[in-house]
């Protein structure tokens, strides 16, 4: 099977990831699962929903001037596909941000200190995950809905049915609240 994409720029970014040493396994996983990748006006950056095998990407990245950044965002989202979890955690976000940074370095994209600060953190260390949460919330400082979702994530990836169900309900509640917040922002403009 192959990844499902319509936009040519997404196909080009996918091919670029597949050519990178650290990206080949990621793109192969996305191909194997036939993940759908599309642009969505509801998204800032990228968003993966493994439960429906889909990745949504910010349409502002749908131009050649943003191609390097699109490639990095897709690598981050592909990391979530490879992780395969239906619920998210700061642990998994940290791993994905570290992949995004490695891809940026590999393709020669200069990223600011906001992303470099993820590099030394250990995804299995609680204090590092607390730092990662603070860094992620700082990245989302201009989006209250995004902050709401990230603030709801557990530090470590839930294991077992009870932990996953609890985390899923918490994340669904946060997503509902974030939706209301986004609607209020649009309404107030």
C-alpha cells in the first residue's frame, strides 16, 4: 500500500523524508498503513489521529517557500504514526519533536532555540518530560486551544486499558474544550 495524498507538495515532502537515513523507516510505516495525509484549515502545524489513520497539516505550509518546514512537520507526524498510539503523551510528543529537529538538521533547515531545547531531553525522565511540556506549551503560546490539548496530556505514555481509557476521556474533553475555545476566537473576530 502507499500513503494517501492528493497535494503534490505533500507527495514531494513524503519522498524527501523517505530519502533521509532517519526518515526511511518513518515513510515506510506511513506507506504500509496507507495513512491519509491532507491539508486542513482546522490545524496549525500538524495533527495525527491514529484512530482514523490520518494526518492533517496546516494549509499555510502548502507552498514551496515552506517546503523544508513542511518536511519537518510531516516527519514529526510520521513519528506519531510509527508510535501507533490512539492517545498522546508528552513522552511521545518529545520523541516526535526530537525527530522533527533531527530532520531539520539533516536537510539544513535552521531552527531556533525553541526547537533545539528538545534535543538533550530524555523521554523516559520525569523532570525532562515536565520541561518538555513547558517547552511545548510555550511553542503554542499564541493558541489557547492548542495549549488546552497539550496541557491535558499525561507525561508518560499510558499503558494498559484503564490508563488508556482515562487518558482518552481526558484528551477528548480537552479537545471539546479546545473546539469551543477555537469557535469563540473565530466568533470574536
